[in-house]
C-alpha cells in the first residue's frame, strides 16, 4: 500500500466515526481511536522533519541501522507487538483537526516523495531504536508506522462495539 493509499484509508475511516467514538477510552492506559490518529499524525510529522534534516545535511554518516532496525526494515513492517511510547497522545477536540492533520501529512509526504530520490543516502539522522536512517528510510518508516497501527485500530473498534 502506498503512502497515499494508506492515508486515504485512514481519512475514509475517520469520516465514519463520531467525536464520541473517537474520544472513547475503554479503560485507563488504553488509547482512544482519536489518540491513535493524533499519534500517527504527530509521529509522521516528526519522521518528515527528519527527512528534511537529512535533505539539508552536509556531512556523510557511515554508521547504519541497529540489528532491530535492519530486521524491521528488511521486513518493511513493525512486528505485531504493542509498544509503549512516552506520554499519552491528545484526545481530539474535533474531527476536523484530525482530518486537517491527515491532509497535512499527505501533502508533506507527497512533496517529499518527489524529492526523496535526490537526497544523498549517506546523509542520516539517528533514530533511538533503529540507528542511523537516511531520508528514504525515515520516509518509509512513516508508511510502516501507519500499517502497524491498522491492527490497533481494529482492536479499538472492537472495544467500541462491545460498549
């Protein structure tokens, strides 16, 4: 699935939820669908900021990915595990902000998609878990991240149905 297809999928799905559904938290420590969307938007902007840093770099980095980074990038996906990150994402105030966020992500990804091939692959930025990633890898990470959360989205939707 291309970045356009995956983001369009999330946009289509978003338009089918009410704000109440997006804000529903089944139990403490479990995200709402809206928090998951917020997380995807914020993380993707972060990944694209790293693409931008790689594009403006002027020093080649010879180091590569960690062992975990190599494995995950080789499979082009995150393993089907739950991961804990720092803090809780914001619960949305409205649906329009999430849709706007997805549109901004789509626009930024489409712009970088046109330029990504011209960025020196030795210009890299560090990722805490995956090691040194170049612009293409940061860009690909965004798609991997969106695909990873499809399973969580299904679980959260099931919790909504059980309420």
